[in-house]
């Protein structure tokens, strides 16, 4: 069995994001509000940071590490508009392999290390995970495991996700 320990920061979101995202849409971000004005800009300013790029993701079923192209963006097509993390096999973004709604994220864990029961490190030399800065995104139904080449890139992804969580509180 494996356990997960965190070595740096954990951010936890409260489970009341719908009010904030509804307010965001009501502030004029939708296409149905007449009159033009700056309503769209107000909605844009209330969004979190958008980000995209290559991230390694540990599979939910086949538990291997696969490189995926990720994007964190606003999605106005939802019943309650909010941020989405979508991931693709390639950067042409033709068909999403999966989506994580930011409103479903409970916490982000930075600097994760995987250990065996008893505390022995599981990072095998030569494995993909041994070369990555790891972080996790926790939802009610799943813990997503991600890795990027540097701590700076890990912090950039975590900061971007957390910027959406702060707006959802």
C-alpha cells in the first residue's frame, strides 16, 4: 500500500463556489446582457489566472504517467460559469481526454512525495516521477496526481488553480 505525504503547502477550498461564480456571471459576463458596456471585462477581471502547457498525469486506472496538454480556462457554457481544467493527448486540443471543474476541487497539495507504508521513498531512479515536481488536485471523487519538470512550474500551476479557488469562496 502507498500513502501520500505533502512537504509544502496545502490549500483547501470551502464548498460554496456556486454563489461566487453566479455573481461573476451576473456582473455582466454573459452574452445575453444588452447594451455592450464593460460587463464582459468585469467578468474577465473576476476570473482566476488562465494557464496552459504540458503536464505529466498519473492515470486513474492504469497508474502509469502520461504527458498531457492541460488548459485552465473559464467556461461560460456551464449552467454556473466557472473555471475548468481540461487535458488532451496533444496540444491541438481536438478532443479532451478529461475535465476537472474547478468548483469540484477541495484542495491542492504542493511538493508531494509518495512513500511506502513505513515511510520509505517510492521514487525509483529512472522513473518518470523521480524527475518531476509533484502536486495533487483533490476532488470529492478522486485525487489527481500531476508532475512538471521544475518547482517553479509546479508553483505556477498550483497558484493558477488556487486563484480560481479563492474566487469561488
